[in-house]
């Protein structure tokens, strides 16, 4: 009888749960006001979800929209929104004294025509990369000639142009088009505000498709008005000061950390909960004696197994661990002491982030968010196996590079329910990988870029000058009579001389230029960002060549003697990517031989009628 009653009650309970809907936080009702004299007209990007966008009903929605609705209440003024393409929002505010930009990042270029309010909230910009196409990328410098997508006119474009001018950028009208292009495979890397990139990726692709390579910056979002509109700016700042930290936290958590909420009528909860509790209590009392006997018998067996497991794991070099649904350690093998310096009991019930190195927090959080989003979409059945690298922090502060074999578990509705893993130290392997990379792209004698890396840098320079319509120069430097040095001073001294020459040339170029060893006693300098005018660019390149020659005026100190050498420099200019790298190098090489034919210790610009010592 008891079993029949329990079965009937559970079937009814499951049927009721099947009818309960999962409700998302409702967007605030749109403001539909008749234009009034004291209305505030706020313009904003309409493809910047979850910060600003049009919802399914076509109404303005998002974090910035809600902030401005709250500001309107504080100022007791109606707010009207106009959502446009990103580039049009800037022009709209710039040309108007009545329009306000709802939120954007401050920059030097924008400050020339806009005045900015106090901070609304913090926003991080991140670079997202395709996991398969760029599996070996560890830093933004590893992207090489990869095209990186950005939103045209956005802060990301301005930031990359200033801090990473070597990157090849591909522009898109808005964030949605940008992420769609990435998911189609048109680009394998893109820059976006972290919550915005995550929002569109979760809706357009699987979570293991892209990962966060680096967080590039963290900056404040500000409202903005046309430059000089001090009265409007003061009103905005006064209203911002009235918003409490609790009110702002509630808004940001609603849009950036929104969770699904299961809604059940309270009356039904109390009714069913009470009945279920009574039934469960009765069943527990009925089976208590039987369970107690089973538990006692199994406790002894489990204790013996635990002793065997502890003996095994304490002698392992790998660290075995499990975490519960709160991401807290529920088991830590004794081998953790060898790897991280902690005793197992120090980590039990602690959040697993305690052992993550600070540099890896953002990347680990991004991977977790991707996997969880996929599980909620039903892409994993019960669990997911994966291999991942994480930088962990030893108890003494040292960074330990590890690789973990992970199994992540999910509930039937896709919620995280725990994980288990086995981590090992791969520091030596990573060092070996770094050595291989160094050997592949750098000259072993001078540590300068080799021909392979030089070719890549020249191609980047071609793309850059084609984009910015500026000339670049290729300087081919060849030592005069270097064979005499090898024959009279020995090859060991010849190698020492090449190392000293590499150091001097490195000290004489700009940070934006590239110096490479082409081979033997030949060096190549790639000098970018010259003038847009050909004659001016030739003069600039000639001055750089002369500076290279002057670096040879002082004697070089060999092991047992002083040595004086000179060089000849050939220069080729280019301002697009229409020619091959080989043809440019050949042009500069021909100019260099012309310099030698004219008497050495001088430089010649290709196609120029004269040379200058």
C-alpha cells in the first residue's frame, strides 16, 4: 500500500512540474511618450545586446535602456529612445544640442567633439578566437597575419590601431554582423565587449567553437553630449549621483548575470510541499531501520576502499579532484601537496578558483560559460569530457602550468551538477614548446627574427600601408669585406662581430620597425609609417639608411682585437600589397649592390639616380 501511494503521488508531482514554465526576467515596458518640451532624447546602438537592442516586440531594451529609464525617474523627466546603427549615433549627438548618447567608451578621438558624464558601469573588451583554426594561439601576438574582425568606428578599432598596429583588421557595421561572420568562418578572431561577444556567441554557435584569448582592457561606460553642452551634462551627473549602488547592482545583474527563474504559485508549493513532506517523513521512518543496517555494513567497506584510494593517489604525480554543484572541492587527492603545496584539507569545501592563477580567471570563466550555455541548449547528455590547460597558483605564489582531463556533469535541464578531473604539471613540455617556437622564428646566433618571421612581418607591413596609404621602406644591409674578418680574425670572432652588429642595429631602429638577419652577413630592416608622398618617403628612408651607416663609425671589440667594418645599404619603397615579398627583397638587394659598386659604405634608394654616403 505504501509503495502504491508513493508511486501515485510522484506521478502527480512530475505531471505538475511538466506544466510549470521557465520564465525569463521581463523587459521593462517601453516608454511611448508624446514628445514634450522637457523630454530627454537618448540615442543608442541597436546591435549592442545585452546592453542595448530591440526586443522581440521591437521596443528598446537592455542594461543602458533600463539605466536611462531610472535616470528619467530621478530627474522627473520623460525619456525617448532612438536606436540606430552605431556610426549614426555618434553623428546624431555631435550635431545636436538636445540629443544624448546613452552609453559609450571614452577615447581621445571622441573627446574632441563630445563631453562625457560620470561612469555608468565598467566594461571589458576581449579577443575571441576560433578554437580549431587558432588552437595553438596563446597571446594576441600569435595571430600573425590573421584577419581580426572589429566593429567599424567602435572603441575596439581605435584601441587596436594604437596598441597593436600590426594586426590586420576587418570592419563590420555592428556587433551582430561581426559575430555572425565569425560563426560562418569568414574570420577566425574578433574583438568585442565581453558580455556582448558572449551574448551573440551563445545564440549563434556552440560554446566550444570560440574561446577568450585575452582581455584587452577594462574601461568605464559613460553617457555623452555634444562638446560644450555643460548644462545637460550637469543634469545627467546630478541624476547619476542619486542612483544608489544597490539600484545599479540590481540592473547590471539583471542583464549581465541573468539566470532562469522557475515560477510556481506559492499556494500550490505549500500544498504539494506539505503533502510531500508528510509522505516522505513517513517513508523515511518506515525504512529507517533497514537503511541504518545497510549504512553500517557499507561504512566499513567504504572506509577500507578509501584507505586504498588514499594510498594509491598519495604516490601519484597527477592530482585527482572533484567539485560539487557549487564549484567547491569535495575530494582532493594527497598528491596535491606535490603539485601545489596545499594539504588536501586546506582545499576541501573551498571554491576551485582558489588554485587558479589570477591571469587565467577570465579564460576559465569564459570556458565555463560556453559549456554551460551548450548544456542548457541540450547539446550534452549527462556529461561532457574535455582536455584543458590551466595556469594554477602554488601556495607559495608560483605559477604552475597544468593540463587537466575533465568530466563535467549536468542535470537533465542542463544545470551544472559537478565535475571531476585529473591535473598534471606540463611546465617542462610548455618550455619545450616555447623553445621550438623560438627556433622556428628566430636566428640562433643573433636572436633576431629569421627569414621566415621576416616574410610574415613584410606581409603585415604591406597590408598596413595599403590600408593607411602610407609608404614603407625595406633596407637591405650587407657588410663590406666580411670575408676578410673571418679569414684574419677567425670564425669565432666573426660570429661575435655579427652579434655586436645586431645589437647596434637594434638600438638604432624605432620600436615599430623590424630588424631581421637575412643570412650570413646580411640584415634587413622593415620601416613602416613613412609619408604618403613618395619623395618625402624616399627622403625619410634615406635618413634611416644613413643612420644605419653611422652605427658602424665606432670600432667593434673582438676577443683580442679591435675591428672596423662598414656596410652598404639598398632601399626599396612600397605602399601596397601588389608585389611579392621576394620581388621587394630583390629590388632592395639590387640597390645594395649598386651601393657597393659606387664605393661601398653608402646607401642607394632603388630607382634613384644618386646615392648619399
